C-alpha cells in the first residue's frame, strides 16, 4: 500500500471524501516541539474555499483535532494523530452516477483496481479532500523547519494561460494572501479572477501553475541516487490530486538552452559559495546546493464540469453520457497553494532530520 511517505519524518494518510473523517499520522516528530491545535488550524484554514464563482459550495469546518502525540503543549515523540471530521457531506449525486466513471477522475481506475469495492462518493480516496491532512502535517513540519531558519512559500504564477510577472521572495510573502487567487502580482491576480468567473459562467473549469520557493536550505540535503531531494519532492507533490507536472529551476525550458546558458556559475559572496543564477533550482546531483529551492507544479483543470460528457456504464458495458452535478471548484489552484507548501515542508523536514540538522529531542 502507498499511504505513507518519508523515512525519518513520516506521514500516513487515511480517510475518504465522504467517510467520517480525514486525517494523518505523523511519525518521527522530535519530542519537545511546542505546538497547539490553533497552530495547525491557522494553516488548514488557508486551504478552505473562498467566496465567489470559482469556489465549491461544500464548506467544511475542518476543525483540527490532535488525538495523540502531544502532552502539555509539547510533542512527546510518539506518533501524532491529526484529523478533521467530514460534516458537510452530500453523496446523492454520486449515487446516481456510481457506474458512470467521470472523465478526468480516478473513478474508472479505482473501480477496476478495487473490484468496485472502493468508496466512490466524492471521489473517495482520490478526492482533493484528502489534502486537508497534508496541510496538518505541513504545519508540524513548518514549525520544525522554522527552528533551523528554513522558510517555504508557494504562490500562483499562472491560471488559464494568464502569467504573473516574476517577484522576489519578500514581495511574494507580502502579497500572496492579499487576493483570492494567491498571486503575488496584483495586476495578474485581477485578470486571473476575471478568467475564473468567465469560465465558471460557461460551466467549465481551468487549471494553472504554482511555484514554491524554499530559502535558507543548507547545502547537503538529499540522498543519491534513489532518494534524491528533487525525486522525493516530486513524489510528495505528485501525491496531490490534480498535479500533472513538476519541474525545478529552469525545468523543461533547459531543454531549449545551451550548456553555457543553463550552467550556474559559482562565486563567493560574504564568505559563502553561491551561484550567479539559479537554473538548477537549488539542487545539483540530487543534493541541495544552498541556493533557494525553486519548483513549479502544473495543476490540471477540475475534471468536474457542468457539460455533457461521453462515458461508459461499467455495469452493463454500454456507452453512455453524463452531466456532472454537485459542488465543485471552477479552479482549484488557489486552494492547492497551501498544499504545495505543506508537502514541500514535509519532505524538507524529513531530509533535514536525515542529515541531523533537526535533532530527535528539542531542548
């Protein structure tokens, strides 16, 4: 089974979209970390849908509960169980199309793999709903990374083909929460919002691109050759439903460049070895090189659209069609931003513990 991730700092996901709850088991968290449910709640609240045309009408409270691993306000070193109860559940529309796999969803593959015994309601185990606990785990990882000065920040850089102008880390931090699409470029943010509204009125959906930046990452994180830093980061990011592409640094554009253009020259600045450019995205040979880690993820359009689509009936093996009804986001990109942050934090925390940068007991 593939429900766990990590080696030192581990997470194990459980729950489905319409089951009683969704949650995460965090293993390996050092003892002595000061943390409260409020610390985790503040991060989970960022994932909630906003108002307006692009947002789902399913609104979960997502009140975080810590069931184990914390005593007197500090972690004990035992596994942490974090969860939120599913309350705003309406499975009626899914019952109607149980045997009609929705194009773009995992309905067909899940039905075939599990012989029809899978929980199909709301996408079940394959719903974006399972990412709420990812953010819970990320909140724990964030607090640990903060102890060693590592900061992770994600932001929207593209929606529906509308691209934001590049911004520095401080500007991203300042602007990312000032608009509903979590874009650091205010002008592009307005255009993105208009595009989401327009597409929603047409009964369709759009995707986009999220960039994630991690600063103050020390040299040496990564375990080649099979546990490379970018390899595990990509694995964590691909666990997020709707992610269809991951790149680091110059990524796919490096295929269009010459080596002399793509190479990052080394220099000494303030007594430290740094690079003039960062086409490597902060990773060389699967190991962090001390520069900011820069990655981008492509988010596909929400598959659930209010248009008639062709499908098949897996029960009688005949062609059919369906028009998806229910409560769905027109664009999930803004809600995925904190999830991308969280998964990046989880992986970096795991590698920092493997390197001994974060100890097993905090004093």
